[in-house]
């Protein structure tokens, strides 16, 4: 290699190493800036979470006149040992809340867990499984087909699902405009006149409780029938349940249905590791329920 | 269930296993694949420009101003992808006026807005002399436009030019942080969601930044080569060799980090790993194959180009070839992340298969239109502010 070529090559290498060094230094500085920015976001999120936990002062009048939302703390119970999978709750919810009658939008649904002999994992389906949809008489009718009739079932149970109205709702955290919010009585609501329809909350909910309503172009989900509970009624799904598998009430009242349900059962919540703090309490489910 | 099933009469994704009922329509479609892809191109193109403007690496001079215009063209269309996706785009200003600061999304307008201002300012300083010259040489409406663009600053003395260079340098330096911040932020939007196993990773922002730079450099190579061919001008070999080195460095780190991400996932074997295997072997298998092959092959090619000091047409040809593959690889990566993350059910018991529509607001045609529009806008910008060489002043 000639001297000139050697020098050129060395200069090239030096230049490249120098470039890499500069890029590393820049990356380090930028990462620092990024980390600080993300930390600020995390701090803001933590403050919001703390604020939620600390129950800030709310005006006594909420979105419903003559209803003091600071005097209640609603919660929901599901007794899986009672549910018979009749799906009247799902139908009632669709009618009561004008949820589109199609097999992909639900404020509430029921899961069926079936353990067959020789299998260690359950088979899970819901009313919107194609086989069950085919078994229904009309789109307004939901039912579970008797698909395991000829098989040996060792264990089975039904699990009603709905929005968990979490203590630290991830959906509220991620809403870019604050269209979804937590009320002082513990209900997570959506202002459909404010929702921009970005669906970030749909992504953030670990329970799949939210759906995008094509008619309104906004997100929708269970509100525990807020329009009913603020008038002293129970949610529609609770009202129609023939076996009291769905329980609703005020935690501030020690004699309410929900307070008694929580006291008298070994309850659990779904996906506790998310840190969301669900307010739907389950009895009679196993670890396979997610 | 075992086999793919589709509910008749409804646009839902077929699935295997068990998925929540509300999951059968994916909330984010192909437009949200395009959104991080475009912002990535911005970041990469800008970095190259800054290597010249801040670090004075002369080899990047031929593409430095082209890179700035490319960054602006792509940045202009990133919000289009996002706005098209919204159910109520007319309410999107609420994310600015009444931003809910605990949301990662709320920062988008501010992050992108800050970056846009920075970019426009830098472009103005980098092109000011040309704008002044063109305000003298052009005629009619164009002259009026250039006069407005001078913002009344027509001093082109050596002192004023030194001032311009100083500002460009500072803005480019801040812009590097902004470019990393912008795309790191996009990665954070996905990585911070604990509900999605496929997204919830601390490495997500880093992977997004690195792959963004790779795709940005690749698109710059292609824009430079194509524009040079169209203009019948010589491609600067030294510049191409420099771009090869930048590409090689970022590609190397990208491949290592992404491989580590997968190795870690399979080594940990957390709950749901079986479904992840089904996702990789099923709905995103083609995407994963494109991402892997189209990253590794260009890496080998670029390594050979650097080690063997290949020059001339071979360098340009192979760099163009590698760039096409890399742009496809990064697009596939965006697909694998955005779509793949939603195809993996939150139940950890099922996998969906997303089938994008062709027409409509969320369709492939519109997504491609948004992507192509950014290139058309780049062409308009390059006509308005030629980035190739300085415009001569009139006597």
C-alpha cells in the first residue's frame, strides 16, 4: 500500500471513528433529554394517579341534576358460581344502551370456560363465537350452542365480563383530551361529545372492555348504566339476571348487596398485576380467567 | 377452534383460540402503520443533514439541504395519517387546547409542532441566500412569494452569512435532540402500554429511533439517486460512501437490539409465549421474514461496500438496492409492531389476522396516497427551494 493511500485510509478510518464518537455523544445527550421528558410524563401520570387516589374535591352536582356523586362509591360483583349463561344480561345491555346489534361490539359479554376430559386447558368461547352466532335465531338473540353435548366435560363455568371501572384506569390516563374520566362515585365515563375517536383508550384497556362505535365514531363502554344508578335503579344487566349472578351496590353502605357480597365470598379481580385496581369483584373463577 | 373463522356479514378479523369480542375489529389499522413510518423518515433524513450542518462533515454537503426538505415533506404528512384515522378529526384541536397531560398522545401536537418550527427555521437559514437571490431573479407571483419568504432580511454580506451558518448549526444541533425525541416519543406511545404484551417493552423507543434513522438515511439515498438521475447530474461518491457508513452503523445497532428483544422474549418464556410463537409463525410471518431478510442482506452488502471500498456505479447501484430493501424492512417492522401487537389478543389465548380494506378512510389506497403525497410535496419543495447548489445573485 502506498504512503498516500495509507494516509487516506487512516484519515478515513479516523474520520469514521470520530463520526461514531460524535454520534454516540449526541445519542447520549438526546437520550438524556428523552429520559427527562419521559420522566416528566411519568411524574405527571403518577400525580394524576395520586390525585385520583386522593379523591379531589368534586362539586356535589355532577352531570346528573339532583344526584350527589360525592355520596356514593359504586362497585360490581360477579358470582360465577351462579351464572347459567342465559345471556339475558347481554341482550338487556344492548337494548338499554343502544349498543349496535352486531357480534363485535359489546358493553358486556359472557365467557364460557369448559374443561374437557384429558385436556388441561379450558376451551373458551362467548356469545359472539361464530358457532354460537349461528345457533342464535336472530342478530338480536344471543345464546351458547350446545357444542359439547357429546363430549365429557369435567368442569365448566360462565364468567360475565364488563368494564372494571378501575381505581387507576389506564384508559383515563391515555385519553389525549380527557374525554374519558373517573367520577367521584367510582364510575369511568366517556363524554361522547368530546371524544376525538383516536382509540388509544381501546388499546390501553387490558380487559377489552372498550369498543369503537362506528355510528357515533367515538369509543363506548359499560357505564354501569349511569343513567339508571343515579336515579336509584340498578344496571340493566343486574336487573334482568334471573339468578343474581350480577351484584351491584354502594360500598359506602355496609348493608348494600355489593358490601355483603364482598364480605361473604373469597373474591378476586382480573389482571391485578396491571395496577389498574379493578372494581368488579369475582367469585368462583379460576386462574385461567383473564 | 383450531382453524381460522370469520363471522359472515361483518368486517371482523378472523382468529384462532379465544379473543375478547371487542377485539375482533382492530382499533388501529394501516394508517397507524404509516404514521410511525413517516415520522421515522423525518428523523433519519434530519440526522444526515445535521452531520453536515453541526459536525461539518463535508461529505454530506450534497444531500444536507435535500435532507432538510425531505424531513419537512415527511413531517408535513405525518399528522395527515393520524388525523385521517380519528373518528372526529374536527375535535383534534382539543388535544392542543385542552391537552390531557397524562396521555402520551397529548404530546404529539406539541412535539411535532416544536420540531416543525425548528425545521422551518433551519430551512429558512439554510436557504436564505437562495431566497434572496430568487426574489431578485424570478418574476411575477413567484417573485412576490420569494420576497415574502425573505421576511425582509435581504442582507447577504459575509457577516450576515456567518450569522446564518451559526444559527443553522445551533438549530441542527437542537434538531438532533428533537429528532431523537420525536421518534423516541412515538416508540413510547406503543411501549408504554402495559395492556399489549407485544408492545410493552422498554426497548421500544430505542428500536423505533434506530430503525427510524435507518429508514431515513435509506430514503435520502433513494431521493438523492433518483433526483440526480432525473437532473442528469453526477452523484457524489464521497457522499454515498459517507451515507453507507452511517447506514452501516445504525443498521448494526438496530439488528443487535431487535435480536436481543426477541431472544429475551423467548428466553423469559412468560405467560402467552405460545401465542407469540403462533403470531410470529402465522399472521406476521411474512412481515417478520421481510424485516429479517431485508435487514440482514443490506447489512452484508453495505459491509462489503465499506470493507472493499467499492466506488463508482457499483457503489451507487448497491446502495440503492440496499436502501429499497431497508425501507421495505422498516415498513414491515412498523407493520409487525402496530398490527402484530393488536393481532396478539389481550386474552393471551388467541391470535387474530388483520385484513386491511382497500378503500375508505382506513384503506390501503388512502395510506399509500398519504405516503406518496409526501414525496410529491418534496418535489414541490425542491422546485421552490432548489437544494442542489446556491442560486447566483443577479448583478
